[in-house]
């Protein structure tokens, strides 16, 4: 929602934008101490309790999609799962990202609104 906010999600979008800005400032302030601060922007993660069957059905209907189509409404036609987010967090804490701070990583299967 930071890069591609949607109608009806103002409070969520503002909270996510605030968290993103906090990460950016923390990267500036903490880098001299060797602390890395990066943020992940996943698309909707449907295998969590945040998404009730009713909420998922409402959202899919709003877009004119089936539930399965809604879950994979990205360029790669893939569903983002909590395990994907966990793997990215783990990777970002590895040597692969040891020289990275202040970065924003999209984990969304590709979003044509932000590419």
C-alpha cells in the first residue's frame, strides 16, 4: 500500500507509510553503529488470520475476480504466503544482505501499478 495505495485503505496505507519512513530514518541513524534497517512490502498474505473467508470473498468480489484469481492477481500469478515473507526476512538477515540498509523490498509477485 505504500507504493500503490488503494481506495478504502487510508488508515492501513498511512500506517504502512509511517513504518516505511521510520525504517528509512532508522537506517540513517543506525548505520554508523553497524545496524541494518530494511523493510519488506509483501502483497496480501492470505494464509494468516487477518484474512477471514468473508473478507477474502468481499475483496475478490470488489475486483470482479474469483477467490483464487484474487489471491494470484499479480504479474507472476502467484500467491504470497507467510513462509515467503519468513524466507525473505531470513535472507535479509544473512550475509547476502550484509551491505544493505535503507532498502525497500517488494514481495508481491510483480505489481503493474509500481513497476
